[in-house]
C-alpha cells in the first residue's frame, strides 16, 4: 500500500469512528435526554448490543492505519499521526474505563428494573461521551491534516 493509500484508509477509518460521535452530537444525545426511563433503557441497550459487535473491527482498523502512519510518515504528517494516535488512545481509554462499565450497568436494567437514580447514570455516560467526542474530533482533524501534509 502506498503512503497515499494509507492516508486514505486512515481518514476513512477514523471518519467511521468520528461519524458515530458526530451523530450523537447532532441529534442522538439530545434525543436520549428527552426519553422516558423505559424508552431510554430500551434504546441504550439496543445500541450497545449492536455496537459491541460492530465497532471493535472499526477501531482496530483505525488503530492499525494510524500506527502505520506514525511509522511511515515524515515531517508534519508524522506529527499529525502522533496526535491522532494519542487522541485515539485517549478515546479508547475513556471508552474502556468509563463508558463500558456504565454500559455494563445499564445492560442489567429492564423496563421493570430501572433504578431510581437512572438519570445520574445517563448523565455520567453522556459526560464521558462528550470527552470522547472531543478526543475523536481532535484525532480526526489531525488525521485530515496529516493526509494533507503528506
């Protein structure tokens, strides 16, 4: 694969990661805040069930592309790749150490077993996800700039 192909793959895969975050930013986050407890639990658990299967390959492909970009790029493009890798690492850490434990807690809820403090868990999840969105935005912009700087 050429360096141009690698940067294309990096932008494509990081773009897939960023698209999930963008969708939350423009609509799904606000929608989730407006849902009743039972509707929120049903939606959240359905989304989590699907994303646990579909997102890992996307993240692994993104990681592979960005690591190769760090190794193969030169100059400003390499700096951008390092920033993109750091941002992806930060986002993955937040996801695995903060979001996944909250998701695991919410996966135990049903319409009949929603805890009284469910709003607090939702607020905590959305707060962590906002931090993840910032990390992904930084990484995606760095990837775009790296592709342009190559």
